[in-house]
C-alpha cells in the first residue's frame, strides 16, 4: 500500500516578503538582484506547485528526477540565502557607516553649536561695546558740533579782529610816522628851548642881581632921603628958634642977619636939592616898577613856555602809552597766534576723530559681515540637522526592511515510509517530525546532502561575517571641511576680539 501511494512531497515556503517596502526605499543594485532572485524562486515554487497538482502521484513521478530537481532547488535556495545574507551584511555595513557619519555629524553639529554659542556671546559683548562706542561717538559728535559752532564764532571774531587789526595797524603806522616827526621836531625844539632857558635863566639871574642892587640903592636912597627930610624938618625949626633967640638975646647986627639969611638961602637951595632927589627916587621907583612889570611879563612867557614843555611831556607820556599799547597789541597778536595754533590742533583732533569714525564704520561693516557669516553657519547647521533627520529616517526604513527581510525560512519535505526507496537514496536519514500535519504520519526528510552544502557554504559565510566585522573605516570629506570652517570662525572671532582691544587702545591714546 505504501509503495502504491508513490513518493509525494511538498515544500513549505515561508510567507512572501512585502516587495512594496523594498521598492519604496529604492535600494541599490544588490537589492535589485536579490528581488529578481526572490521573484524567480517564487515563480519556480509556483510552477512546481502547479506541477504537483497536475502530476499523477503514483505512476508518472520518478523519484530520481524529483530528488535531482529537489537538490537543484535546494542549491538555488542556498544561493539565494547566501545572496540575501550578503545583502544583509552590506546593509548592516551601510547602517554602521551611516551611524558613524551620523555620529560625526552630531559631533560637528555640537561643535558648531558650541562655536555658535561662543560667537553669540562674543557678538553680544561686541554689540554692547558697539553701543558704548556709539554713545561715545554721539557724545563726541555733539562735542564736535559745539566745537564747530565755537570755531565758526571764533572765525567770525578772528575776521573782525583781523579787520580791526589792519585798521589799527594802519592807524598805528600813521601815528608812528607823525610821532616820529613830532619827536624830531620836539627834540629840535627842546634843544632850542633848553638853550633859550639857559639864556633866560642867565638873564633872569643878572636882572635879579640888578633888582637886588637897585632895591638896595633905593633903600639906601630912601634912608638918606628920610634922614635929609628929618634934618630939613628939624633944621628950620632950630633956625627959627635960634633966630628968635638971636634976635631976642642980642638983637644982633645986620651982618649976622645977612649971613643968617644967606644960610637960609643955602637951606632953600638944599631943600630944592632934596626935592630933586625925591623926584629922582620917584623916578627910580617908577623904573623899578617898569622893570618888575617886564620881569613879570618874562615870567608869564616862561610859564607859558613851561606849559608848552608840560604839553611836550604829555606828548612824551602819550608816546610811552602808545608804545605800551603797541606792546599790548603785539601781545594780543601773539595770543591770537596761540589761539590759531590751538584751533589748528583742534582741527587735527577733528581729523583724527573723523578717521576714528571711519574706523568705527569699518568695524561695524566687519561686524555685519560676521553676523552674516554666523547666520550662514546657523543655516548650514540647520541644513545639517535636516540631513541628519533624513539619514535617521532612512536608517529607520532600512532597519524595518532588514527586520522584515531577515526571517527564518523553514523548508519542509514529506517523505514516504517505504524502505526500498529509502535505501536507494543512499546515506539519507529520516527524522520524524512530531509537528507535521500529515494524517499518514509522513516524516520530514533531512538529507545529508543538505548538510554537505551547508558545510561547503560555511567558509563563504565566515568570510562574509569577517568582512562585516572589519569594515573599512570611512572618513567622510565633510568632517575636514567642517573643521576648517570651525577654525576659520574661531580665527575670525579672535581677530574680532583683538581688533576690539586694538580699537580700545587707539581710542584711549586719542582721548588721553
């Protein structure tokens, strides 16, 4: 009965892999080949299942052909399994490479974030410094505006002062010429007046001596005249008394009387002489008065001359004051020159301030460039984050595909219980499967040939596993580029900081 049933077997194929997931990921050439192999295997399985349904079970099936076909299919399955394993190994290797690239990109992103934070801190400090500089610049601009106003006012005043100075210089030149002429005239006049004074002084001294002599003579004459007058007043009284006594005592002779009369006549002559002397004294007094008037007139003329001399002295004082005024004017001109030098220094300071403003504008432009570079770096970091997210999504998809593809494929073969056919198969062992569903208690046949194929394929699998364990260390070129960009950004930050320090030092030197 068992022989009449013939040799019937059935391959238990695992569920098909969802090809939609594989096509969605779009794997490379290896996965496409694997799909082709899987589709070919499925097609062959479907063909064989159809042939099983159409083949007669007892008479037409030849066991040798079936075993050869079975072994061919097993070899194909083994090849397909090896290909699938190699594909999984390659995918795992790609996953590891992607993980490494993701880690490197994460590290680069972290470094960029740290660099961005440091740059943001430096930018905040520099912004605060720029605000301080802007405030200082505003204060300096206000001072410059005030200085400009003062410069304009001082320029107007200087213009007026120059006009006045020219006028005063012209007047001074005229006054100087007139003063020099007056000095020459006054010098000659002083010499003449000095000589005239000497002469007048000599004449005055001689006249004073004459006056003194005349006064003495007048006094002597007055004394003598007074004496004569007293004598005259006394003499007639005495004479008359004597005459009276003479006439009374002796009633003398005529001769005596005539003598006495002669004496009286002489007395009258003497009296006439006295009168003439009196007239001479009066004439002398009149002459003395005339001399006094002449001397008074001379004194008035001399006083006028002294007044003129005083005027000349006043002119000399005016000359002295004019020289002092000239000195003061020269001092004022020197002060104006000092002010002009101060104005020139202030203008130079304004030029330096303008240069400093230009430097500040250049530094602001550099800061704007640094900000723009920072924004570009932030955008680049965001793009890297998006790329990381894409890589992570791709890795998740690949993991899902690998988890779906890596499934244990179990192949079951139904074996007949006949002993002759089992002997004709050579060294084959029948292992009873208690979990089989056959009502005839058909067993699963595990062939030694299957184990031989596995033993033959083991070195290839070991080689592939060894290749997986030691993949080639892949260095992405983006890491070096990122490191170079980080170095540039750090150098730019340090140059900006050193530039700020230099700018502070120059500002302190300018406003020191």
